[in-house]
């Protein structure tokens, strides 16, 4: 019984370490996808002059993963409801919370952008898109630095912590 408990404890600590490491591995990738989505939205607004609902659906078809689902959800909600873009993004972040590895700061950049989408002229929207893209790029660089420092640490820390607790309990 004691052995079974020790194995479960070790596996739980290992799993926790792997989950934390995955956060640091996925966050830069998702920030890059968000930045690419914003650049696609910029292109759709500037050159194709596509309405926002259609633009978000088109962008969702060009990318993959949870960010694609987020864009598809926003596009469909914009087409079906008369809610503001920032409200729809807040709902989308809540819906995709378990799949997105974004911090509060990451979400704030998108929500600040969403507050200006659809209510200002094309030139102003493009300015805000470029600013948000630049902010996401900076966040992506910081996330990449965090990844190099912390991903490996959590991959090793989980099992080591589990082993330490098991040794201390015996």
C-alpha cells in the first residue's frame, strides 16, 4: 500500500512538472499564431476590405490549433450577434481558457485591440493592429526566453520533487 502511494505521488509530481513545462513550450507558439492572425487580419482589412466576421473565419482556416478555434468562434459570433468585438473576445477567451496558454497580459493586448475593431475607420484599425502585433511580438520574445529557462527546469523538477517527497516519506 505504501509503495502504491509512493508511485502515485511520484507520478502526480512528474505529471505536474510536465504540465508546467508544456505551458512554457506552447505559449510562444500560440503568441506567434496570434501575431500571424493579426497580420492576416491587417491584410484582410487593408487590401481586401473584408468585413470582420468573414476575415476572422478566413484567418481561422489559415492557422491551426486553439488560436484557429478562437478566430473561428469570434468570426461566427460576429456574424450571428450584435455584441461588441471586445465582449466576443472575452467570451472566446473564457470558452478556450483550457486550450490557450496565454497570460493575462497576453489577453489584455488582444482585448485592447478588440475594443477598437469595427468602431473606427480603416486607417485607425490598421494602426491599432500594428501596435497590437508589435506588443505580441515583444511578449513572444519574452515567452521564448522563459521557455529556454523554465521548460527544462519543470521537466526535471517534477520528477525530482516527487522522488524527494517519496524519500522523505520513507
